[in-house]
């Protein structure tokens, strides 16, 4: 049974490429749609549209951003944290702490 090669460490943060790279185009497309939603909300306020309609769009925008964040967090756990775990205890603990802090920020938002 072959063991996988140790990850090549590159960059200042001590990990290989970012976990989201394989889905980069999908993330960029989602962020472009989110940007369009934000512009649409701006336009709704400028046109003095009904408050509830604006709040509905804000809720949709918030949900879309949360989903992007959760996807990035999932990719981080599967890639960056896993790479750090293979490097050793100190690297793993640092990445787990970093991920826990990111989760806390997402939960607060």
C-alpha cells in the first residue's frame, strides 16, 4: 500500500495551493451574481421601492454570501487543514485554531 506523498509547502502561510482553486470559476461566478444583487438593492433604494421587497433582497444576498463562506470553509477544512495535519501537530493546531476562529466569525455575522 502506497502512502500519499507529503504535501509540498509553498508560500508564506505554509500550505500548498488554496483549497478553493479547483472551484475558483464557480466561486467567481457566484460572487459576480452577488455583486449584481448588491447593485440591485442599491437601485431599489434609489428608486424608493417598498421596504419589504428590499429586505427580501437583502436576505437573499446575505444567504448567498453565507453559502460562499461555508463553501470556502469546507474547502479550507478539506484541503488546508488536512495538509497541515499531515505536516505535524503544530501546523495542524494552528490551522484548526484558524478554522475555529473563521467559524466563530461566520456564526456571529
